[in-house]
C-alpha cells in the first residue's frame, strides 16, 4: 500500500476509518473482508481535500461514505444473476453478499443523515441508480462493439466519482479518472482471465468477441494505448493534484511493469 503524506488525510488513515465502519466479523466469516479500492480512494481524496469550503470532518465523511457505497456496489457485483446450479454453501455466501452490500449501502445513508447531508445522500443515490442501469445494460445488451464495452466499463468504474465531482464543482479530474480506472479494471479482468475466474465483463467479451483467452492480448493493447492518454492528461494536471500524479506514476512502475515512467520528469 502506498501512503502519501501530502495532507492531513493520507491513504492509510482513510483506510483505517473505512475499515472501522466495515468491521462485521460475521459477514467476514462467510464472504471475507471487503476490499477497499485504493485507486478510487486516492482520486476521491485528491478531489475533495482541496475544497477549502469544506471542513476536515466533512471531507472525511464525504470520502468515507462514498467509499462505503463503492464497496457495496463491488460486493453486489460478485453475486451471480442466478443461483441455479450452485452449491448450498455458495448460495448462502452469495445471499450474504447481497445482504452485506445492502448493509454497507444503508450505512452511508445513516452516517450522512446524522450530519444532515441530505443533498449528498441524493447525489450518491443518483449515482447508484445510474450505475445499476449501466450494469443491466451490460448484462442484457446482446450486440455490443468493443468501444461500447469499454465505454460501459468507464461508466461503471467512474460514475460515482463523477457525481461527487459535480457535487463539489470540480470536474477537472474526470477524464484522467475515467482512463485510469478503466486501466485498473482491465488489469483486474486480465487476472480473472488468467485464473479462469468468471466475471460479467469476461462473460460479455466471450459472448460478443470470442474466448476469454483473447481478452488478455486485447487488454494489453488497450492498456498501452490508454497509458499514453493518461500521460498527456497527467501533464495537464495542476500542481494541486501532484499527489495523484505521483500515485499513478508509482502504480504504473510497480504494478504494471512499464519500462518507462508515464509522467515526464521535470
């Protein structure tokens, strides 16, 4: 984990606060500990921490509650459309995933209602609605081209952040966040393909474009293309977003094994 001490809110501190809210031993016993997406957490941190009109406590609350929603969406995505043909133990685990997702989603309502942040509740609820609509589109759209699939992935990965950006009136990171989060989703799906782990994206790919094994080669090409887009977008970022630029550059170098930095020195 990368911990950037560029402000009073660093990733480690925020993760600890989120983990405290997520602490439910019974749920973890059956479905494991929920995963906190550090890439989305970092984008949210940089997006919100520079808003001088918000107090430190509100900034933390906005980040934490948005991540609770993201975690709830991620948990729900792990649930198969049908339980037909799966074992009783798997069925129970998936039923618990549904309940866990609902619980974490409901928790953000409670936390924001406590501080009378009803406008932000509405913002997150609108994002959830649109994300779920895009998920249904992905599930049921039969004829889809590659560009449409990547666009849908972008909506699924970035929509929550886009709504928060609109709320805080700063959309300057939208393009960068979209490209960066698509790359991370492609990396995740590459691992799923390699380890033969089923996912909605791979199922849709196999249905429309061929076997999931072809996805790995295409994903590599797409990641390389988007790396150059991300480089240009990072170079356009203002100095107040330097911590995000450093984070993304470090992630590329350490996790994606690119030979050269996508952030130009100097």
